[in-house]
C-alpha cells in the first residue's frame, strides 16, 4: 500500500528514509505489535515522539491494519474549517446562533451537551451524538481581525460517514 506522507517529508522530519523505517520494522516482525508498541520501538530508534507516532501510522497503513483517516481504535474523524471575521468570542457567538435550537444534527439526536469552555487562546463548543460520535468546535485567533473555526467530528465508523459529515459540516459552515 502507498504511504500517505511523501518520502521527502519522512526523510526531512525523521532523519531517515521510509525504506529504512520499513526495513527496521519488518526485521522486528512489528506487524504483530500494537500501535503503542510500534511507536515505542520507533522512539527507541531515535525518532521523535511525533515522528514515532506518524511512522507507526504509516506502517499500519502499509500492512493494511488501517486505512487513511482511521485512528488506532478503528474509528474515523473529519475536520472542516472556516475563517471568520472578528475575534474568537464573536466566532463562538456566530456558531451558537447557527445551532442555538438544534437538538440533532442530520437526524442524529444530541446525547450530551453542548458544553462550552475557553482558555486564553481557545474557545470550545462540544457535544455528543446518539450514534456515539462527538462534535468539537475549536476556535482560535488567526490574526487580529480573523478567527479560525474548526468542526471536528470524531468516532465515526466508516469512510462513508466521513464523506457524509464532511459535506454536511461544509454546508452548515457556509451559513455562518
């Protein structure tokens, strides 16, 4: 299977070629290992924590354990972003106005929330859906007069759901 990162990115970021990492993992028969074990081994081989995680994902994709966009638990997620005029609080307010009376998204009932929280640099809006998935709205100040709003929908079961929700959230953000 083709890898989802470029060979050059792997070489530049990890200091070694993909073939180096692949050979090392195959010599260790790492296909029998968990994601955590693969990443720990790569970290012992001088890959940074971030690169150990990325290389473990690449390896799992290579051996067919996961597909592009799938996390180590087997679920999928999708993220849709939009830049809005104004500050973080204004962006959060616009989102809240868009969804203020919602009890469901695409006919899936909210099971939890919405919960709103903030830090100095972030604004968050979160809810759970009855199908077990979660919706996270993450907002940060992109520039003095623009805020970035990201819809992250997690714990999806299939790639088909990813594409459905990507279209759904893009359409919703078009109205904000």
